[in-house]
């Protein structure tokens, strides 16, 4: 599939919110205490645009269809050299084609470029496919959460040192 990766635009907001919520419905993931019910999910452009050292990348097909997203956010309570990998979601028909891996790799490269030494992730067991990717990309499990994301239903925490 031909696609490109670009920065988020304000006009992406409703499409990205739908992709995120559709993933939760598809996998029967908890909706409270997660990004599903987080009010910022409907205003992702504004969320990332308003926070220093935060960004969101979007995968878009050659025909302009939004396929997925991945971002790095300067989450409250994290050390200044720690960014959180957030909003990593793809449409089901786009999985297994390398799009997610490319989105995440580009995010990790940009995170290092802007001064992060570590990238943190919070997730849930239902996102097993993504967890396998995190493991392949050398994320290590943590015993407890870091920072103050407010997503209390995430019970898996991982950290990657950027080389």
C-alpha cells in the first residue's frame, strides 16, 4: 500500500478519534480510564500543538485516507528527558503491512532528535499485537507506571532507552 507519514493537521481530528475508538470497540478494551473516554481524543491536533516537545504523526494513503497515527507526548510527571509514546492506532486493514512499525520508528527517531533519552508506554493486554512490536523494538517492562497520564486502566508499562 502506498502511504506517507506526515504531521497531524486540525482537519484530521474526527478521523483520528474514530480510528482510536474503533480499535477499543474491536478489541473490547475498557473504555473508562483510557484514551477512549479522554476528552482530548476529539482534539488531538490541539493537544499536541499546545504542548512543547510533543508531536503526532499520521499515516495517510496516496488517496488521502487516514490509516493510523502515533505520537510522543510530554506527559505531566515524567522526567524532562522522558517522552510518552501515545495514540498508536491503525485501521484493522492496515495492520501487518509495516505501516505501524514505520510510524513508531519515525516517532522514536524524532523523539531522540528533540532531546528525549527515554520513551515510555502505557498499554493494556488486549493490544497484544502492539505489545509484540514494542518488545521487538527493545522496550522493557516496568513494575509500575510513570508520570500522570490519567489512564488508570492501563496495566502494562514499558520503557525504551533511545540510543
